[in-house]
C-alpha cells in the first residue's frame, strides 16, 4: 500500500485539531492523566520504595553546626595522682531529617546498646522544626563503643545503592572517669546531665568539687559551622570555627593513698562498733592542709546512681552534732590564756553539781575528788570543767569559741557546708553556758572541730583548713586554696603548750581515759568526746563518740579527729574512736617520715 503524501497527512491532522470541542477535551484530559501518572509514580518511589535514600540526599544539603567540647580539667591529689580525669570519648548525634523514617528501629538499638531512654531517644530522632538537624542522643560514651554502635547501624541500614546510613554520627566528647571509685567520692563528686527531659542537656558537675568548681574545671566549649552537600563538608564552602578553651586542673591537698587507708580504717571502726556512720579528718598541723577527709558510708563516683543521694555530700562539712568532751580542750585553753587557770590548779570536784534547771554529773559515780585542772581533763570530768569555767567573765568563753572558728564556715569550697551553732545573746543563759563548757548545747561540723583542736597543736595560731593547692575560684565566686588561706592567733603560745601537757595525760594508762589512743614510740596529746545525739530536734538516746589529738605532742605535725555516730550502747570515745586514731596517726607519721622526738611524756599531777 502506498503511503499518503505529506500534504494529505497534514490535512488529516489539522482536521482532528479543528474537530469538535468534545474531541479536544478528551485529548486534554488524556494528556493531564499522563502527567499525573508520572508524578504519582515518582511519589511512590520516594515514599514507599526507597524513603531512606532520598531522605538522606535531601537532608544532605545545607549548613551543619557542631559543638567542640572543651577538655575538662583533671582533679588531682597532692602528688599529681588522678582523682577525676578525662579520656577520649564520643557523643552520638542524629540528623532527624534522616532518622525520622526509621526512628523506632533506631531507638530500640540505641537504647539497648547505649543505655539511653527509648522514648526520649525516639522523640529526638523524630524532632521537627528549627534546630532539629543536630540532636544529642548520648553524651560521654567511650570512643570505641560509640563508634562501633554507629558503624553497625550505618552498615545495617544502607540504602539501595549501598551507601552507609547517614543519619547518625559521632563527635568528640571527652569522657570523665573516676579511677579510684569510692576513694574521696564525697569530695570529688561526679558529672551528669543537667536540665529536664526534652531539653538539650549539658554535662556538668552534680556533686562535690565537680559541682563547686564546675566553671573552673569545664572551660568553654567551642563551635564549628560549615556547609555540607551530599552529606559531606564542602571544601570551599563557608565555615567558621570558635575553638574550645580547655578547663583548668584542680590539685587537692588530699593524699590519695592516705585517704584510701583512712576510709578503710573508718569503715572497720564504724562496722565493728555497730555504728550508723563516721567521719575521719587528717590535717597537717602547720599548714592546715587536709590530707584525708573520710565519710562512711560513701558511694562510688564512677557509678553514683546506684546509691542514695544523701551519700553524695561530705558529712564532715554538712552534718552538725554536739562535740561532747573534745570541746573541753577549748574551754581549758581559754582559761589558761585568760590567766584564769593552769595545769596544776586545784579543784574539789563533787560527784554532782546542782545548777539551775538540772543537776550536772559525770559519766562515772564518785564522791568528792581532789583533781588538778590537768586531772579534770584527763578524767574528762563535766563537774570539774563547769567549776573551772565559773571563772570566766560574761561572754568571755563565747568570744574564745568564736575565735577558734566555731559558728563559722571553714570555706573549703564544697557546697552545703553548715556553720554549726554557738548560742548568742539571750540564748546564752547560765545553764547553757555550763553545758557548753563541757561540749553540749552547741553544735559543730567535723572540719570546724579539727581546725579548733589544731589551733592548740599549732602553738595557739589557727590556720584555715584547706582542700585545694594554690588557689581556684568556685562557681559562687569565692577564691580559695592554700595561697589565700589566712591565720590568726587565738591563744598564746604558752597557753597552747600548757594545754598540750594536760592533753597528754589523757592517753596515759595510769591517769587518763584513752590509753588505747597511744602511738608506740611517740608522745600523743588528745581528748575523748561522748555526746548525746540530737535527731529530729530531740535527744534520741544514741551517742556520738570521738577522739581528737595530735602528735608528736611536743612538736606536732598532724592533727586527727575521728567521730562515730550511734555506736552500740556502752561505747565511748576512748574505746571506739581512740584505737582508730592510733592507727591513723601511726600510718601518717610513718608515711611522712616523722621520727619520734625522743623525749618522755610529761607527768603533770592529776590529783592533789
């Protein structure tokens, strides 16, 4: 068959185009249907066939902002050994425009392998709106662990073209570690995320020195902004980098090895005595530096959330209690300094003293005793102490106690420190004054009391107790440390020595109440304490027993204070805290190479 001539073909086409309106409408609808079919097929491909691949491509264009975490300063002991240090870590972050399509699957894997909350992770993987392109999933994850988890996810969720999943990535995020676990945990503290669920939470100090010196330690994070295309940084694209400023190291006065030993002795002492809790403080007599500051019970700073929050604090600073007879050394030293007493001063001490609201007695029954002032201290007589304190003028003892540092914070730099209570004004009645003279009706914390006793050891000069070497600034703006510590004279050097000689008789096996606090080969000066405990604003029948002392007595190097709360009935400062003191003092003297002075203990008479 012959083909139509070109001119005839053009005429036929023209006839169709010039046909009826109905015919033209049919052709128009057909063309529209064809176009819509193409769009529908493309939409099915994007949303149903390969959503991850195209979501990644769409999300790969634009600008990315990445935090550059500063390296947190280390917390070191006095010998440079780490108490809290920083190792290589990673943060896991997500781009929700990519992760949204498979958020449930990702949230399941991440919660199982990284321990993050499933529902919070799911929310972050799906988040929309401004700021949703960079979402934290996990912070401070060990580098190898974070990279393995992300690599496994990238491999499992490849797109159809074999490209790794681009919705998760890792960024540098130094990891905090606590290699000593329970050692000094009450002091060092720990890090964690602040803020509420649903917020971008920063890693900050949540307890101890990590909290008090958070800004000093943390430094300042930096930031990098750069353009990305196809999931990668564009080499010649716009980019800005604000470098991170690393935090500063914090060096403590604490001796890590001595701290470990102190905590072990304290735990054994509390457990053996059936006690509820305990505190032990070791101070360098001459400098006020704290070599050990132990609390029991304590917690593991590397795994703090397994423990009650009450254990995060340092009870040596936050808990107050009546010091009991340890306070008598302050009363006696004040008498000597004021010219109102001396070690061989004679007193007739009855078995009971009837005063105002209630009678005052001693812990043992006795008739009238002829005791010297040294004997009153050695025997720990409440009655004798009150008789001696009657010589004070109005307000005189209170002034001395204030100068010793009672009723004021020590300023170590840890949060939550209490002032203690020294009654003022009308609250200091004659009855209250009597009880304060032998250690009741006032309250202290353990570091306060250690610093007060240390004043006698240090020749009458009180030095601020310190926990930080050099100087550092807390988040509250206080500058603290050995470089800014102050000192002041409280009593004369002669009064301090006279009091030391009386305290030495406390550990004498023939004269005193605490022979078990003696350290073989060394002269020791000390004082026992036993006081009723106030719980919920009333005396509950339990006791706090303690021993404070220093050695060598005639050339003091260390002051140690041990307190045990609520030991079993019948316990006393000499029998419970005294032996712990002896162990700690012996270890400290040996560790620092302090030789015995070679002199004999004094034999000041305790009776006349």
